[in-house]
């Protein structure tokens, strides 16, 4: 699935490469492939983004990721709602 498709399904905004292919969703600490989508919904998980190999991440608007750190970044307003979707 591509970043733009995931963002649309989550009713979220994204920046960066919308065509980036994603193979799996994972916690940032377990992101070990470029095709991983790191899910960082709290401060601890956002901090773990710096140590993973994911090229894309989903973050909560209240806990943003460092600008320019990823090829693609999806930002959600309500993390619990995004997870439910």
C-alpha cells in the first residue's frame, strides 16, 4: 500500500512521497526496513523514530516528528481514531 492511500484511509494529511510503498506497520523501535511504516503516537515512540530504519511514519499532531527526517510523514489529529480505522 502507498502512503497516499494510507493517509486517505486515515483521513489524515501527509507530506513527502505519497507513492512510497509500505509493507508493514510497526513500532519505531522495531522498524528495520525502509518499507516499514513506523507508528509513533506518543513522545516515547517519537523519540524512538531516530533509531529505526523506517522511511515513513505516522505521528500525532501533538507529538510531531523532526521535520525532514522521513521520505513521507502522515500526521493524525486523533491517534486512537486513526488506529481504529
